């Protein structure tokens, strides 16, 4: 199902308030609703409380552990948790690292969509629209990869 830009809602998760502010401005200017979370707990809370559909989660590849936990909280783990609440959500992972680093951690090999935090606005918007429109791919015994 294709998603129109003017009805698109993106949950952006990053611990850096400047990055959240940047994404909020870029998305808003382009008619995309931005829901902002600084960590996994906030993102899960938004998914639980919001009546707004969440078409896409744009999250950092690695997220610092939430307060009071010792678990490594990564972007893929967050997406798995979100999909327990919203199975239809797609994911786009961002990283400040080069594509080589993202490949090293095997995200791209596992079928995940990725983008760089340093992408230009147009490239970022194209990545968001592409990931939001991508079909969910389910592998046996796993959650969808897009």
C-alpha cells in the first residue's frame, strides 16, 4: 500500500535533541508528521498512546540504554518492540557512520533500509518515502525486515 506524503507519520528516535529538531523541521516543511522520541521508552510510549498511525520508524542504528536498564538497546531491538504494538510499522535505520560501518554490523545484509545522518534533505526524504512504501517482508520465525 503506497503512503501519500501528506498522510505520512514518522516516529523519529534519537538521543540527540538537535538531530530530533532537525528531522522535525525537515519533515514538517515537507508535509510529513513527525513524532519525536529521545529513547526507546519514549518511542514505546508514543506507540501505546498515540492514535496517529505510525508509518515509519526512523531510528539510530544504536541507541543508548534506557535509564535503569543494562541491556544494549539497539535500533533493531526497538523496532521489534514497536512491532509488537504496531505490526505494520516499517523501519529506516540511520547512522553517523559510513556505509562500510553499517555493512560491518550486517544491517544491510539482513535487508534493513539505512540512511546516513549526513544525507542531504532530498536524499533523506527519498529514503523515508521509499522505506514507508516498501512491503513488509516476513521471514519464517522472525519479524518483518522493512
